[in-house]
C-alpha cells in the first residue's frame, strides 16, 4: 500500500486544483515511484516518473554567453510626439513616436556582463539595458548598456575581449586582472570605457539609478527617405547613484541578488522607476570636421555640439510572473528594428546584429520567436516559416490558404507588403574591400576629458580601483597601462603610476604599439609624456557626466 494514494482528500483540500502531468492525466501519487513491491525494483514503463525526471534533467537551457545574470521588468513607453522642440515626423516615420501620449508596451532586461547566471549583481561590470518595444508595427529592441561607450569598435574582437574578461580557462578561479589588462593594454580603443568601468559607475547602486545608452550609432528615416544619424540615451528620473568597491563588497558578502530585489521591491511598494528617452542627432555623412568618427562606439558625441532631445518616457511597473519564461528565454537583438529606424554602418553594430539571433537559436531554440515574451504581441505575425524544434503554432495570416506556405502564389498565400516609402536611402557608399581600422581612432582624448570631467570622489575611486587591479598584473602590462593613461591625461597617468611605483620616465622609452598608428597630436603628447598639462575641457559636456551620487544600495 502506498502511503498517499489511498488517502482521500480532506474536505478542506477539495477546492485545490488537481496536479496533472503534461498529457493532462491526473497524478494520483506524486510521492512514490511505481515498483515491484514496496522495496523495488522500479519499473521502466513508469511514464509519470520518467516524464517528470526527464523534464527536470532538461530544466536548464544554456545561459547567455554574456549578460547571464539579469532581471526582466515590464511597463510602457509614452511618446512625446516630438523630438525636443522639432517635429519628430521630419526625422523618422516610426509609428510609436508620432503621437503625443501614445503608449507602447515594453519589456526591459537589466544585466551584468561577465558573471554567470547566479553571480553577484554588484560586480564591477557594465550593466546591460535592453528594451523590447512591442509596437503595432512589430517589435523594436534597443539593446544597450548603462555606460555610453564600449571597449572595442570592431565586432571581430568581441570573442577575444570576452575571453579576457571570463575566468582563466585552466584554473577557472575568477576574473583575472592580468588577463583583463593584458588584452586592454594592447587595445587602446578601450581606454575611454576603462575610465568609466573602473570608476564608481562600474557599480551602479541599483538598476533604478543607472543611465542607459544605445551606444552604437543608428539611423532614423523619414517619409521622404531622408536619413539622420542617431544615438539613444535613457536618463533615470531617480538620478544616478553608484557604489564604491568597499560598499559593494559588503553587500555581496550576504546578498548576490541585491539589484533584482531592489527593483522588484520597488514595484511591490508602488514606486515605479522612470527614464526619459533622449536622442542626439547628426546629419548622415562622415563628418570629416570632427576629431572622431560618428560610427565609432568608443566615443560619445559631445553635448555642446550635439544636444539631447527628449522623445518620450518609459515607466516600469511589473515583475515577471515566471523568471524562466520571461527572463531566461527573453531574447533581444540589434537587428530588431521597425520601419523608420535603421542601422548605420557601424562595424560593431553589424557584427552584433548577426550574433544575437544566432546565439538565441542555439540557446533557446529555432522557434524562440514563438515564445510569448518574444513574439510581437501588438502586431500580426504571418510568415511562411514552418517546423523546427518546439514549433508551437502555425502563424497563418487572416484568410490565408493553409496549403500555401510559400510565396509568390496565386492560390491564396501571403503577399508582400507595399513598401512604405523610398527604397533607396542614405548617402552612396563606395570603397574597396579591405581590413582596415577607421582613420580617426583618437583613443585618448575623450578618456582624458572624461577623467577631468569626473567628480572628485569618482576620480579617487577610479585611481584606487585601477591601482588595485593593475597591482595584480605583470610589470610590462602595468608599464604599458601607465603609458596609455599618461597619453590620456597627465594627472591620471601620474596618480596610477604613483600607486604602482612607475613614473613617466620609466615608460618614456616604450614604442607605440605596432598595431596602433598615433595621430599627430598623440605623437606630440608622447614626446612630452607626463608634461602635457591638463586638456582644455571648458564648455565640454558629455552625457555620462551627469552627477553621480555616492550611495549604499538598499539592502532591505
Ligand atoms: C560585437 C560586439 C558584441 C557582440 C558580438 C555581442 C554579443 C552578445 C551576445 C551573444 C549576447 C547574448 C544574447 C542572448 O543570449 O540572448 C549579448 C547580450 C547582450 N549584449 Fe551584446 N554583444 C556585443 C556588444 C554589445 C554592446 C556594445 C552592447 C551595449 C551597447 C551590448 C549589450 C548587450 C546586452 C544588454 C545584452 C543582454 C541582453 C539580454 O538581457 O538578454 N552588447 N551580446
């Protein structure tokens, strides 16, 4: 006799729903396997047990190769119906922006980059800031970070960069500063991002108090087919607040999930975080007058020349009902744009656009877009795509002949949509096939400016964090990093050098990297290493220089 099946339900339990298996069969005994006699052996036709255990064996899908630790939230985007003081229709025909007060459902996923699925949320790392807009014209994903620039500018370097951030493949102990800075010391385009990640902004106090940036350059297209370069920025109404390494160490001593909890606790008490979406705009051409390339994601566009224009606001008000379905399986990608929004030729962006859906087909499965959290819930889907693992439904169009899963057809199949406006758009592109980096690399200027424009507690924390990490590196790596920092800004190089016992004279003899062509101004700075005087930052404003409050993350 089993100990449970023969027990009738107590009257108080009669109104609880019945447990079934996935075939809809009621489960009479969830405590005991079917066996020959109470002591076993177990039988192989034990369908209910085998289904339960084999499903459990497959409960995990591969975690994201980057951004594995994250939290999803839901809410809405509300358009202002204009772009600052300008008419937005003059700039983009994207439907979600046109009408003042128009709301679009959104799903947002905040994340850290390097750690695994259960890693600390107060690790020093950029934070992912990915937004899925469920528009009436299909989904738009804006897959950004909380820092305005990135470490590299060519997608072909991404796997190497990420390998250097992940634990040593032999010892697998932890992120190893010697490996991190081995890569960075040979990749001077990363200097600007390093001044941000090693500053307090590398550890936001919470997901609610961080900025968001599209980082890459995109395009807007209007009804006449005219294009404009655009960068996106999310500014938190809650303000920006960050932690020092000591504060973070204290929090993660007892709590690895402090940011997720902070966000969901805020929802529970009715405190809904809000961000304003702003854009910077540039005419769509190469801009030879600038000292940086508008398609270079290691650069910000200085605000005094390219002011921010507000286009809407986003409010988050709801946590997922199931973390696996809505956080693990949610899938964002830079290729997911709606009409009126377009790619630029930014080489990172193009590489990213391949990578996201490729990894999602591997990580979630070929039909990942049929999952409720990923499907365009406010637009009709009608493809001729069929089958594949986990095909959930057939997305027939209205009145579509179900026998016709191809196009063109005269038998009642799907037809192509009318093209909304001009097919040809943007400047003409000519060039020869090549493997060259962009001409205006200018790797040090904005990093130096960023240092000078930091608040003094940010500068102190940046220097302390760099000295702490570089102190664990081999001497040649330390020397090259001090050389780079001196090229950014005398004071930064000297302060980091002082902490490591390395002076400008110790590194003056270093030749420029073989892979790096210094510009004229950089060569002059090199000739004068350590004695260039502060850069002139009068009037300069950068989006990621908004005040940063020193805070302790809420832990209750
Ligand atoms: C060439 C450079 C890059 C490549 C190849 C790349 C690739 C990837 C991959 C494979 C994932 C995992 C996606 C998934 O499993 O669903 C990912 C996630 C992510 N990436 Fe990138 N990435 C690049 C650069 C960037 C940059 C510059 C940003 C920020 C502007 C960024 C932001 C994100 C975010 C926010 C996520 C997490 C999305 C989520 O929450 O599901 N990535 N990236």
